[in-house]
């Protein structure tokens, strides 16, 4: 029977490829931009899971690996989640000197891992990717790279473009009139001059986000006077993430503690016990991201707000004018929660002047605020955050900026509209409320690998998220976040400075939810083009009808390797029936398993 309009197979071409189904017939060139933790994760995992099928080239604008942790050298730079959880999943570090480790130590750790796994050989340092343009016909990205070692420009071509360029990497000075007319020293925290000596000087510190909060306690002690410009509200948490451990060690008031040498030695010699310790700490962070903690108005969240409010009121007793402008009217967490050991203590010191007014312009001698006052100073430290990016031109000539206007959008934080064969780390709405950045990078990478495997397997030329799906993801995120602390009105880079704007940073759920979503790709959310050799018939991916094992002498019965057999559980049975039949023989269950499996 034929229904009206039914197709006939003879309408389609069907070319039989000459190679086996599992022989990709090509090696994909993967170019990754950035050698921070995301770029390094890419090298490790792509090599491990894609091996000879890919050829990886990483371009890194800096002279070394580390990204954020190499660049940010301002006084006080440290991680804000416990160091045991701030590590690659495959490389515990029993040697952290303190609970919240400093930036330099984090960078040393990253470098050690890179050296151990010999990752540097995949990286061209001091190579700045300046442009990437999609070529639809070839199904590749054309790249323009500035080699700063020779001051020359090179071209490259990639089947896959991975943007591990960091969501908080590109720093710029804020757009403040006269900024460069200042006669004294001035610097951004992400390019901090470590030779700068604040002793005896009046230093302006602009900004009180996560960075400014870390800088102030150090600057207050070192400088003669600090002008602290903080124009918006911010919750300063009495304790950071993972506070239970601080409490257990009697270090709540210090907000950090050092690990005794004996403990580090013990862990060094007994990695399992350290791993157990890490899990216990990380479990506490995961527990913070339970529904009750993130839902706006929940009992737990109200309690947290009450505690934070009490803490700030108490700490700022002597400077009520600071409390007036700093105490938020939004819930904790809406802006990045800032655990600021020593920040409020520093704010109330006599040598710190709190300046909440907007900056009108910078003069040759200081900063003029909108109330008409000029605050003279010797140096200015701009702790004013980061912006985005280089030129990426995707499908149909659509640029990155066009896609990201009026607001950055993505799909699961990893895929961007009109950007085929392009994977992104830490893109818009990828970040769970708190947790381990390494875990995010790891699972994002897992999803990328799944995509590349699919491309190789099914002879896909391009994979690109459907435009509609990006919008649907964004709609879901927006609706979801409204119910959480992250969707409430507050001024933050998460909302691009607009208190009532859409939150562009957070993921609609916690880390475990994100991991589940990334491990289960919805292939129907993507559109594909296929290699020309399939001549328009994707079913020709079945190739010559055989597999590599039919040719290369490897086992044709690998499906009988115990590791490949999915042994079903044998139901508990009555004592007299406690036997099962295998190949017609009566075999004891334990013995049967023992035949194939080595004891653990
Ligand atoms: C000061 C600071 C402190 C932080 N603290 C924490 C914390 O405590 N906990 C936490 O979870 N997160 C923290 N973060 C977030 C941090 O961004 C992540 O933890 C993580 O380090 C990001 O790693 P990444 O590899 O994705 O990006 P990055 O570390 O930013 O690395 C990106 C790399 O790409 C390179 N690159 C960028 N553009 C180009 C280009 N055009 N050409 C060539 N190379 C390029 C850069 O040089 C850089 O090396 C912090 C961020 C900052 C800025
Ligand atoms: N260890 C850590 O955890 C750590 C440390 C540092 C950074 N980080 C990460 O990096 C992110 C960025 O932190 P950040 O502190 O560098 O940047 P940020 O959170 O964007 O804070 C920038 C600060 O500068 C102020 N500012 C910007 N432009 C200004 C101007 N023209 N005049 C006056 N003030 C101005 C901002 O005020 P408004 O808010 O009013 O705009 C804000 O107070 C954080 O959210 C966090 O994810 C983490």
C-alpha cells in the first residue's frame, strides 16, 4: 500500500563507503583557545577519550598555563571555596597549605598537573587568537593568531573550535573619563603590579566585588590611607562556603586555617584518606545547593539572610554610614556571595575612607565624585571586573556580538546559536550557584567529547544547536531563576549591571543537575550537516558493512570480555534453588562470577 506522497527509496542515493563503520576516515583538528583549567581539562580528556582521532592545538595568550590564577596576583587573591574541592577530579592535592588557598599556590598546583600530564606540548604560548571565522563549505573554522614571540600572524584551520577563553578573563579599565590622565600609579587587579609598594601612600581602591573585598584587608594594613569606592550594595558573609570545617577546627573567626604539616604528610602517604576528606568537604558544598538553600523566600534562605544582616550590623556598628549604603535589599547570593574574611574589619579602620558616591571622572591627582569632591590620592587600584571577547564570525556571517546581543544566551552554557562545531566553557547560564569549577569544566568537556564522538561515528560535518532551542533554554532559565535567590533584583555583573535584568550567569539548578543534563545529550536539539562523501544520505554511515575488528586482527568476540558483559543481578532465591544454569551446566553463582572477574 502506498499512501499519498509516500517516498520511494529509489529516490535516494546510497553510496557504500569503502571503510568499516567504526573507522572515522579522518582526524579532527581541534583548536582550543586558552590554557586555564578548562583548556587543560580539554587536553587531558580529549587525548584520553579521542586519542588518535583528534589532533589538539591550544593557543594561549599568556606565557604559561593557569589562566585566572596566573594573571590575578593582587594582594589577597584566593579561592572562595575550600581548596580540597578546588582541584581537578583526577588529581587530588593533599598538600594545600590552607583551607582557602592563595592564588599563587593554586597556580602552582595547576602548573604541576600540566607538567605531570605533559600538557604544555599541546600549547603554543604567547599566541593570541584574534579572529575565528566559520567556513560553511569546508565545515571548518579559519583562525587568525598573533604570535607574540615573533610578532607575526599565523593562520590555522580547525574542524572543532573550543573556547576555553575564560568568562572572567578579559579585563579592561572601566569607561571613566580621564582615567589615563592620572599622574600616579594605577592598575587593574587582574594586571596587578607586584612591585607596587603602598607604604606611606593614599591608595584608591575602586570596586567591592569579590576582588575588591579580598584586596582591602591587605591594602588597609599596607597603605597610609585607603579611599574605598563602593557604589553598590553587597552581602559580606560572616563565613565562606564550607564553614562547617572552619567551625570544627575552631577557625570561624579567622575565616581560614593552615593545615598542619603532620596532617599533610599523613594524607600524602594515604591518598585514600585524603580523598575521603575531600569528599566530606565537597559534600558540604553540594548540600548548600539543595533546593531549600537556593529558593527565594525559603525558611533556610530567610535564616541565612537574618544571620548575615546581624553580622553586618554588628561589624559596622562604628560606621553606620557604611551600613546604610552597603547593606543589601536583595537576598544573599543574588550577587556572587562574598565571603570576606577581614573585609568589614578593615572597612571600620580609621585609615579607610568609605566613598559610596559615583565616580564622575579621574583627575591628574585623584578621583572626582558626582558630589563635586575631588579625592586626591597617590595610586588607584581598579577592582572593577571583566568584559568579553574577540571576533568570532559564525554561520551566515553572524558575529559573536550579534548573537550575544541584546543579552548573552547559550544552550546549557556550552553551545551558541550560529556557531557550528564550536564548544564553549562557562558560557551564559552555565554556572550552578556554587561548587567546584573543575567539576563544571569536566562535565562540559564530557559533553563536548560526546559530540565529537558522534561526529566521527556518523560522519557529521557540522553540528550546531538549533536557534529555537537556545531561546527555549533561555526562557526556561529565566522562569526557573525567578523563584530563586539569583532571580531577585540586585546590581551585579550577573545581570550586566541592571538590577532588574535577566541573570545571564546562573544555571537553572545545581551541579548535580547540570552533570546529569550534560551526560545525557538531547541530540534532537542540534542540527547537522553530513560529510560530502555520504552524498546526502546519512544512513550510509553504516559504511562497508564491517568493523575494524574484521581487518586488524583484534578480537571479534570483545563483547564476551567480562568488562563488556552486563551481568544482570540474580534474584535472591529459596536456599534449595540457590543455583543458576550456565551453558546447560549447574554452576554456583559466586563461582560463575569468579570465572570472569578478578576479585576487587
Ligand atoms: C580573581 C578570580 C578569582 C576566582 N576565584 C574563584 C573561586 O574561588 N572559585 C571558583 O569556582 N571560581 C573562581 N573564579 C572563576 C574562575 O574563572 C574559574 O575558577 C576558572 O579558573 C576558570 O578557568 P577557565 O580555564 O575557564 O578560564 P581562565 O582561567 O580565565 O582561562 C582562560 C585562558 O584563556 C586565555 N585566553 C583568553 N582569550 C584568549 C585569546 N584570544 N587567545 C589566546 N588565549 C586566550 C587566557 O589567557 C587564559 O589563560 C575566579 C575568577 C577570578 C577572576
Ligand atoms: N576568590 C574568589 O572567589 C574570587 C575573587 C575575585 C573574583 N572572583 C570572581 O570574579 C567575578 C568578578 O569579581 P570582581 O570583583 O573582579 O568584579 P565584579 O564583581 O564585577 O565587581 C566589580 C566592582 O567594581 C565596581 N565598579 C565597576 N565599574 C565601576 C565604576 N566605573 N565606578 C565605580 N565602581 C565600579 C562594581 O560596582 P557595581 O557592582 O555597582 O557595578 C563592583 O563593585 C566574581 O563574581 C567571582 O565570580 C572570585
